[in-house]
């Protein structure tokens, strides 16, 4: 009886082990390939609990998500003979598991098998474009062209290349100095032109300001001369009217002004005849001219 129970337990144990060995789980982000004596069975792309022959079949699982592939940094010569150091990457996914297993076998070998294809296509496409197009003008379209060609070749390996992108596109170190010097010279030239334009504008503004000042001064001088002339004319008219009303007072007033101007405190020396017309108001308040003495009769 004990031997019978032991046999039953052994059979149940073998059944459990066989059941455990024949079941495997495929996750949502995975796809699997069952190998029977090295021959691949149809790929399993749906998630869930799956079965295989215990101790005979082996299971290889692969990622179903989009994966990244870094390329080797390489030097590319553009069509305008400008050299570039290009560092790119690609994004791919496995679409035909059987082809992928037959041609690549493991995901770790994608870089070794597909990487040279991407690098060769990068050199070919970027080599037909100019530096300006690679860096700025046509970068997007060039990347799409590379991705399309690599994707066409990658399908032979069971891969779909979703995208190819440039991480970095720099000039070689020896060219950076030349480019920097050229950019610096361009900035200096541009600064010189701007400085010259500013100086010319400054001179123009200064000339216009000087012209305006000259015009204003000339207008003011002309106006002052006109006002001064009008004042002098008005004064002359007033003096003429005053002279016409009282000629004696006018002559007296003019003589007083002459005395004030001639008889200075600093120097009062004058060589004049005592009978001079200039001193007529000194001899007579009415300003009558003194009568000259009669000459002595001759004998």
C-alpha cells in the first residue's frame, strides 16, 4: 500500500512538473517564439497564458515596444565639402519575429547587424546635401529620407525603423576655430557698419540742429535789428517833435548831454577858445553866443 501511494505521489509530482514546464506567460509588451528541436513555430504576439511541449520546446521572448538604437559617431562630408561629426540614433520595433530570429536572433545584435545600414545611409543622404541644409533648411526631410530607406532594408531583418534622428552635428575641432574666426569677423564688420551708420545719423542730426540754430539766430537778429531800427526811428521822431515844439530847450538838452559826455572826472582837459559855441550856456543861461571883442584900431 505504501509503495502504491508513493507511486501515485510520484506520478502527481511528475504531472505537476510537466504542467509547470509546459505553461508560460507572454506579457503585454512581449512577443514569443517557441522553438521545437531548433525549428521555430509560429510567433505568439498576443499576451496571456500559453502552452508548449514540456522538456522539448524552448521559448524565446522579445520586446514588442519601440526600441532605441544608437549609431557610432562618424564624420560626414557634405556636398559643399564641409565636414561634419554626426551622432545619430534610430527607433525601431520587431514586426516579423521569425525573420528577426533567423537573421538577427537576439536584440543585442541589432546594433551589430542594422547599425552599419543606418550609418551608411546617413553618409549617403547627408553627403548629397549642403551644410546649411543638414543643419537648418532640410534637416527634417533628410531624416525622413534616411528613415524610409533604412526601413525598406530593415524589413529583411523583420524590423520596422520608425524614425532616425541626429543627436548632434558639429564641425571638426580644427574647423570650429575657422568658423569662430569667420563669425567674429562678420560680427566686427557688422558692428563697424552699424557704428558708421550711427555716426552718419549723428552728423545729420547735428547738422540739422546747427542749421536750425543758425536760422533761429538769424531770425532773432533780424527781428532785433528791426525793433532797434523802429525804436531809433521813434526816438528820432520824438526828438524831432520836441525840437519843433521848443527849439531852445532842445538845444539846451543837447548841450547838457554834450557836457556830460565831454567833461569826464578822469580827464577834463580841453583846448577850446573861451568864446567857443560849446560853452555858450556857461556864459549865458539862455545860451546866447558871446560877442567876440572888436579888433583894436590900427594906427
